[in-house]
């Protein structure tokens, strides 16, 4: 079975499992796990921040950023379809007591669109306190947030006295696609998250990075949320292995996505179907909702797992468990499935 539902479906390679088995561990609640400390120092260095905190999930990393950057009743600006607003189970409202307002359309936005979403400074409306960007943007199809827009947004946000958070779950992919260092991509932001269980193929884990003081506050809140981990070096070792050995190969995932796109575009000359050119490892295919469901079901019978990201959009995500041959096979299967679902021969 070829699985293109997400880059979270990967299983640890044998060398990664070996690294986990050999990991030196201690009690991380006491700050005594050397492998966790090494991971946190490594991530802080890569992102150019003072400190980092290892967390089980990207959702927790994002929510810790919100908790340490806002007050209850505040408003957070983000793009449409942002992960922290759409896929985190309402955590920001439940935990931080904040609400979201959306800038722009389709996930990405400009400085002018960000400023238009910011509330005026009057006591009877929510106080805008935080602006968040997602890079790459998942729902938008793995798009890289344009550098000029990031610069303009973050500069204007600073002028308005707002804090800035980067949801960099796939920042590794953004860096690979652009050739820009992770530290440069994260530099304009107070806090940034990165995920180890997506492109890097680790079984679990993300990290939040920022100032030392903010990470100490986040550490206390992480414990409050039930994620004070003990001998966590076993899973931190997988993240370290991914950083060291799987970053360079992300370019292969991008190449596979481009190859898949070219084959899909050639085989789907249908008026109601649009295949978006990928910027990283995600290919989005827009088609009528019922056709998407039917194509997904038919593809499964032929050995391909794929999912919808919204009801009218199929999403194919490439990762280290998908070879070039499987990419070609997947394109053939999905082309047949979509043509059949759309009533084409």
C-alpha cells in the first residue's frame, strides 16, 4: 500500500531505531536527560534562538507559544486554514482564552492584510496581541510563505507592538526549497516551532524555540498540560537522528512531488479538476466534493491511500517511505480513480 495521506505516516528506519536504543537517558523533569538537552540545544542553534523546549506534538508547541504570548480575551491574527486554528481542537480558546481573526485568503497574506485584521486600541474590542505565520502552509498545499511578505509583515507587526510566532512544522521543507537557513527563516519571530515527525521521519516530537525566559515559562506550562516527560531521550534521539540524516534527503520528496504533479497534470485534462504545482512535498488536487470521495475510495482499492484536506481537495504528501517507482505508480492509480469519479474515460 502506497500511503500519501501525510508525511506523518512514516515509520522509523532501522538506523533511527538503533539510535533510539542506544540513547543516553535521564529524568527530563529534573532536567537530567542528556539527549533531550542535546536536542534542545541543537534546535535552538539551528533556529538562532536562545533556547528550545522539546514537546510531544506541534499542537502543544503552538499552544505554548500562544499561552506565553497572550492574555485571556486577546485576539490572534493568522492566515486562513492555519493549523493552530483549524486542526488543534479549539485549544487556543480552551487553554488561552483567545480568539482568531484571519488575514488574506488561501493561507498566505500581506502586511496590509495583516494590519487590516488588527483591532483598534479601544477597550470594548479584543486586543490583538499576536501574529502567526505558517511556513510551509499545509492547507495551501505546502506553499512557502514569500520572503518579502514575511519581512513586511513582521516589520509592521513590530511597529504595532505585536508579538510574532512562526508555525514551522515544515520549516525544514521551506529551507530546502529556498536554500535559506532555518535561522534566517525564524529570525523575525519571537517564537518558532519545528516538527520532527513530518519530513524528518521521527515517530514523535516537536520543539518550541524562543528566549530563555519564555522557554522556562513554557516548560512550567508543559508540565501543567501533562507533558513532563521522564526518560524522553529515547524519542529525542530519533529527532536528533532525523535532523542529522534526513534533512538533506527532503529534496527527494520535493522531486517526487514535482514528478507526481507532472504526471497528474498530463493525465487529467478535465474541466472540473485542477492540479496545483507543488512548491515543496505536497500536491493539491481540486475537484468536486463527491468526486473527491469517490476517487479516494477507488484509489484505496488499487493500493493507494490519499486523503482530503478540505472536502473538495485531495492532498498527496511525499515522504521518505515513498520511492520514485511508487510515485509513478501512485500517479497512474490516482489518475484512473479521478477520471472514473468524474465520468471520464
